[in-house]
C-alpha cells in the first residue's frame, strides 16, 4: 500500500485527495488531524535524503507519496510519472508548501 501524506489546508494536496481518496491501495494520511500522523511524517521528512532540498528551501514536502519499499515521490507530477526515489532529491520548484509562504 502506498501512503500519501497530505494536509487539509494545503492547496497542492487538494487534487491528490480528490484523485486517491476512494482507492483502497492508497492510504491518505492527513498530517494535520493527529499528532501521531504528523510525528510519523516528520520522522520520514527529517531523515530521508529525498527531502534534503525540500528542507533547504524551507518547504514542508507534501503531498508525499511513500511506497512500502521506502521510495518517495514529493509531488503528484513525480508520482504519476513513476519517479520514486531512494535518496536522490527530485522536487520540482514550488512542488511543496513552504514555511515562508512562497510555496503552495
């Protein structure tokens, strides 16, 4: 099952939630609803090399697609294209919400 980390208030996540909410092979996890979900996502974000550039830019890194094998895609574009990565940052400009308000 692919985990998809989203947040209700994230505009980039709206399309993702609409596309994948009714598919049992995906688990949508809203990191804003439970502290446990946020903690799970932050542990991934703080340690997975796929998020290196995301953190450098001050971005959050959602939507985030996580496969069971640990590979990550950090945008719908990369997920749809099958560009899952294991340690090689592949994040398009503006692909994730930013803490300084410039993303999303």
